[in-house]
């Protein structure tokens, strides 16, 4: 069979063309070979590949070095110190669990004190301590040298103003002295007792009984927060907001105060330049904070204005109020003039913040611990029954309704007092406090853990 040969011709467009030949019976091909076009691409590709491998090896070497160095620093600093980010990644890990338990474990490994390193160019560098000797030095021995400082005051000033929790030196001492005298007065104690009796027997117990009858679960922490908020508003402003009622209504002032508190706390975990820029542009959390503070200020202004009218029309023989707002309205400043409305507002807002969160948090942890320690609950009930049996005028009807304890009976409840003290020791209402060094070579702020 005759077979036509194929000629492969190299064309300029590099596309092979096939033509049959009539002059030969053999298969042959003409393949041009150009050394410049065949060897150099392979050499260049190999060169680039080797360079990529070298870059990758250098990157892995640097990464392993940084990782090993950061992990080794954990032994000396308590936490892993990452480049640029500092200890923030480790703190994020603690936030996912229980922050206070996590930081307590770190303090135990570091003998009670360690230095927290924040990101570069941030204000999160500080020293954390729970050593009793350091706490005594900070809070007692050298207390004037460790004020709250400018960082803390500037962060919370929008909400707390110049109140006792945001004051230092003479301003703090004056407010503390005045409040301490009032807290120990007979009229103030009577006001506190009456308001608590009313809130517990007319508000708290009906709410709990309603939940039991309907077999509905309740958020005990929220109920206790409403209880303490109503109580402290009655003590500070002499006004009952009515948060703790059947149906648990939402009170605008209480909601605004809660939102303002959360937004202010958010500033402490946000770089200062960031939240100040957000405040300037009225964005995000800062917009919410501004709106909430406006509602708090309007409520305080209305109460102050109404109270001034009441005091101006009050007769000398009429019953005088003993709430903090009225007490400070009767006082004069160092120049002999009445305090300004802004100062009165700051005083009351600070004491609301103090009494609202601390009491509710302490009670929430206390009941949580009772749930996990039933033997303690049994001992408390046994102590209460023992004290009640000592009454001579006890009646059966008193057990059917709500039972009221007398002040002298409460003083005899030693075991209950010890249980509450232990709950506060394990879970303090204010577990972290912030201090700064005054007139020292150190420039760090000093937050510390209260255990």
C-alpha cells in the first residue's frame, strides 16, 4: 500500500502545518531546534522556583522564631506576648470563658503581680496585682500618691462628671465626708429601712410568687437589679422609678442609665483615639452613650427642679426629706453658695451607680453559691428558725403572710453574715480598681484584682 509521507514545516506563526509529499516513501520530519528558546525558559522557571522556596523558608523561620520567643515569654510575664498586639490575644481568650477566674489563675502563677503589655502605641500597659501588701500600700499607706488619674477621669467624665467615683483629692474627701455623716444619721437609716421593707414585701415577694404560680422561670439577677435600682433611686433622688413591679415594665430612665453604663465601660477596651473619634463623629456606641446621657440628665434636671420648689414651699414644722439630693441642697460650698445643679446631678448619678450594681451583683453571686452549696442554705434556715423560736409574741398568721425581721434579730444572724462575707470574698462586687502613680518615675496605670 502506498503511503504518503508527512512534512512538518515550521511556520512563522509557530503553528505546525502538514503537507503530503510525492517524492519519497519514507516518514521523515524537519524539526527546527533553537537552543535559546528551549533551555532559557526552563532555567528561569527553576530560578524563580528556588527564590520562592527561599522566601518561604525565611518566612517560616521568622514565624517559628517569633512563636518560640512569644511562648517563652509566658513563663516570665504570665501571658504570651505577641509582636504588635502584646497580650491582647491572650485576653480575648480569657473573655471567652470567665475573665475573673482566668486572670486569677494568671496572678497565681505570677505570685500575685504581673505586667500587662497592650498593643503598640496604646494606653493598655499596666501592672495587675492582687498581693495584699501591694493593696495595703495602694489603698492605705500611700493612698494620696495613687489617684484615679487622668485616664480614668477622662474616660468616665461624660457619665459621672465630678462625682465621688470620678474625683480625687479634696473633692473626693469632701463628698465622702458628707455622705459618710449622712449614712450614719438616724433619719437616713430609717429611710433605708422603710424603703427596703416596702420594696421587699410589696414588690419583690409578689413578683416571685407570681412566677411560682405560673411556673415561669425568671432572671433573678434582673429582678435583683430592679430591686436595688428602685431602692437607690429612693435614697439618692427621693424618687421611686417603679422598675420592680408585676410584669417587670421597662422604665426609660433605668434603660438609659443601663445603656450609658455599658457604653462607658466599652471605652476601657477601646483605644482612646478610636472612641474619641467616634464621639466627635457621633458614631456607633458613642452615639448611644450621648443619647442615654441626655435622658439621664433630663430626668435628673426634672427631679432637681421639682425638689427645689418643694423645699421653697416647705414649712419648718413639716416632715423633712432625708435623701441625698435634699441633704446636699441644704449644704453650701466653700464660698458659702448653694451647690450647682450639675454638681447635684453628679452626686446622685454616682451614688445610683454605686448602690445599683454592687448590691445586685453581690446578691446574685450569693444565691448562686447557695444553689451549689445546699448545706450552707440549710444552716442559714436553721439559724433563722432558732432566732424565731426565741420570740414570745409569735403568731401563726405571721407565717402565712410575709414575715418581718427586727433589727436586733438580724444582728444575731452570725452565720448569714459570714456566708455573705464569704460570697463577697470569692466574688467581689467591684473586682477591679484603677489607680495611677502620682509624681513617680513610672508612667503606668495600676489596675488591680481584689480577691
